[in-house]
């Protein structure tokens, strides 16, 4: 099993048709997770999504992947407008089914800027 120090994620690359197809396939689930995090922030005063006031676009800009036993895990950096980005993790199975897995969140945030590198995460 992969972890932060031991994984086979390739180097991030600019988004291409493969990346765009993968992340747009789960766009609704990603947006739903963002809304859930916003609601959790309000209820529990967490402030993970404070920097994201609205979503004006959904544009994958970078991605990397890791081949795993039952398919491929994709890590994507997605621009949501206003220079705000999220990092999402998605799985594409050997059956070609695409499943949203998680967003990269830290205790102090889940919204990143253009310069935040795309890296392996488990969340």
C-alpha cells in the first residue's frame, strides 16, 4: 500500500484530454464535497474553505497518477476561479469506472493557490 513517503506517483504534468475527462466525470461529486466542507466549516468553525467564496469555473490544470492493483489513482489540481485551486483524488478502475475519492485537506485549509505543488495525499 502506498503512503506519503512510499508511492509511485509520477511527476505532475499539464492537464490533457485524459485528465480533463477523468476529473469532469466526477465534477458533481467534487462540487458536492466542497459544499459539504463549507457546511462543516459553518457548523464547526473550521475555516478550511474560507478562501473560496464561489466557484466560477472548473478547470483541471495539472495531474499525476499512480498505477495501483485495480486500476489507476489520479491526483488533480483544479482551478475554481479567482486564483483558487483544490487538489482532488480520483480512481479509475480496470473496468473504466471513475470514482471520486477525496480532496486534499489540511487542518488550516483545503483551498490552495497556483504555486502550491500537487503532491501525493491520502485524505
